[in-house]
C-alpha cells in the first residue's frame, strides 16, 4: 500500500513539473508575441515621426520662400529696382532663420529616431533574455520533476 502512495506522489510531482514547464513555455511565447507587437508599433511610430519631421521641414522651407517672395513683391511695389543692402540683409536674415529652424527640426527628428532605435534594441535584449532564461527555467522544472519522480518511485 505504501508503494502505491509513493508511486502516485512521484507521478504527481512529475505531472506538476510538466504542467509548470508548459505554463512557463506558454508564458514565454506570449511575452515574445507582446514584444513583437510592441516592436511593430515602435517601427510604425518611427516611420510616422520621420514623415512628420519631413513635413515640418518642408513647411519651414515653404514659409521661407513665401517670406522671400513677399519681400521681393514689397521691394518692387516700393519702387526699389536694385538690390539695396537693406533688402539683401532682410532676405539673408530670413534665410538664416530658416536654416537654423530646419537644423533644429532635423535634430529633433534624429533625437526621436534614436529613442525608437533604443527601445527596439532594449526589446531585442528582453527577447533574448526571455528565450534563454525562460527555456532554462523550463528545463530546470522538467529536471526537478524527473528527479522527484525517480526519488519517490
């Protein structure tokens, strides 16, 4: 009678270990799928951010062209037929301001892209840790279950 109870306990230990290993394996897969979804979201947001930065840069260049055209129109309406220093200076200031603004837009765009790249890299490390640590845990659970089965049977 004692032998049957021990054998039953051994089987239960083994079954519990197998179930725990299956649960761990399932959890690993779910976490990896969640990371894949997050990576897709990050990649999509990075592309959207690139497009937005390009749109901002294009808008700023358009503003500069409009300002230069308005200055030229005012110059011609005012009766100035030469490129006087004041008009050249005003136009140069418009160009300098636009160049500075566009440089800032590009810098901010690169900063945002770096944040997305860093997040994707961190997720890659998380995935590797899940695979290594998770499967190591699964193997340990199965080994413990087998050891308990052998010990109690």
